[in-house]
C-alpha cells in the first residue's frame, strides 16, 4: 500500500513538473523570438568591429618593412613604426565603386573615397616573436551635393587582399633567406 502511494506521489510530481516546463516554455518563447529578431537591428555593430587581421610568424621589423612596401602606392598621412600605425590620406575610388555596383539596383555615387588604417603589433607565441597586422578601411560616399559624405561599410575585399599579399611577400622573403643560408653553408663546407 505504501509503495502504491509513493508511485502515485512520484507520478503527481512529474505531472506538476511537466506543467511547469510547459509554462516556462511559453513564458520564455516570446523573449527568445524578440531577442532573435532584434539581432538584425544590431548586426551591423558586430560586423563593424570585426576588423580583418592576421598573425604572422615573422619578427616585427620584417613585417613592418613589408607593410611599408605594400602600401607604397598609397599616399600616407601618418607612418609611425614605434606606435605601429600607418594611415593613408583619403583616396578617390569613385570609378571602382561605380564599376563594382554597375549591375546593382542602386544609383551610381557622385564621389567615393577610402582611407586605410593599418596597425602592426609585436607579440610572442611561446618563445617565438610574431606580429599581428590589422587593416581597417573607412569608406565614404557622396550621392549628391546636398547629402554630403556618408560613411558606408567596407566590403572587406581590399583588406583581405592586402593581408594575403603580405603573407605571400613574407613567405617569399623567408624562402629567399632559407636559400641564402643554404648557399652560405655550402660555401663554408667547400672552403
């Protein structure tokens, strides 16, 4: 008799628990739906703060030298190796932006400019020196004279391209150094 009461008591407890779970589910469902839909309103904030960056297994001076060579075609406003920052002046890219958007439904822009801000930071991975390069592109467009300049989000292509070129240049430099070291070792053995 006592076993039956315990079993019944346990079943009643499970039923109450199921009802509470159901009530909790219906209570939190609207909150979850609102939270998921409001993410689209703030999605641009997280995308704006994700700057393209890459860590290279080379020392700071080599990376800085390659970044300076890579950005030599851009007119620099600021170049400070101690701070690890390079800023370019505003560069006109109206033709490139209008060409890229020629198949879209939006109107062509009257003027477009961009500015690169490149940050090079020295660090260590274990005992090996590494360098992190971050590239931020500020893009602004002007639709007409009355509207003025409006900042728009970059598509990220130029930044990723520059990081790729930097990686390839550092790989080539490392391979050339390896070949040079191998030649000097062969000359030492022959001597």
